[in-house]
C-alpha cells in the first residue's frame, strides 16, 4: 500500500502562517485522491476540517484552507491561534483503499 | 443532533472475536459511504475499512484483511465491524466515520491475555 507522508512537527508563532503538506509515495497528490485533513487535540476524537482538497465544514474556522501545492495536498493556517495547537492528519483515497499520513504535531509558540 | 455512536468494544483474549456497532442519529447513513478507523494508544490514525452506500464496494487495510468484516444495515441506520482472530496489535480505539462527516466518539478494543 502507498505511504502518505507528513512533516512530523511544525511550529508557528501566534498570528503567524504555516503550511502543512501531505505527499504520497506513488507520485503527485491530485484532486482524485480526495484529500481530507483532520485535527486531533489530546484526549479527543479526530475532527475533519477539510474534505476533497479544499472544502470546509460548517465548523471549520476561516483561517484554515486546503489546496494542492507542488504535487502535495496542503493545509494552510493563516493567523494561528493557541487553540490550533494539535495533531493534524491527512487522508488520501486510492481507488477505495485509504491511507492516513503519520500526522503533524503543530505547536503554536 | 447529527452523530454516530460507536459501541461493542472491550477486553478480549488473543484469537478472540468482537463485533463493533455504530448507530447513526440525526441523519441517515444510506447516503454516505462509511469507514472504520483505529488509533492505537499513543499512535496515529490507521484506516481500517471502507464500505460504499449499497455495500457493493468493500475495502480493507492489509493489516486486517481476512480477519475483519465490515457490513451495514441502512434500514437500521447502522454500521458494523466483525473482528475475528484478534491480535495484541489490534488494540486501539475504533472510530466509525461517515464520508465526509461525522465521526463517532470511538470504542476501545483491548486484546490481551
């Protein structure tokens, strides 16, 4: 099965901007991989914040956006808040089979 | 309220079986493809299984293929995961998840002697 790659950890300053990426060992990530992004805070269930590359849910803060960037899926956080400190996982679709990335631990400091 | 409620987890010995259930309320799952996802203690998320709306397409992760069986009953608005031949490494919180949302709160499966 394909391996989905993410940065293990990133740090952003409060109010700053950071981009998390999601790659695939099979090649470029496209809209056909229907990228999802999930946020998970300690002790909580994961919560989806982006689906199908760039679509937001009603609960997704406006400061989060999804895109494709340089052959990868990307999650950009503009204007980071302390409450955005969490683990972030991407999920890619491969003809029915799916795979999560290893997650990015985002620190807001 | 739109939600999924996972249940059926517990402690089981290696080689044993468990059946997880996921009940939907506030919406009908018949219009949603569904998944099971798990998270071992202190680890990341692992996709386990996928079933489309009419059960004609079913997929499994290699780690559970041949041991786990996903099914759904749209009339009962429920999703299931039959887990046989359980191994210590199957210990995890199991979540049911609708595409594109919501997710259940998770149910803990512990495989230990």
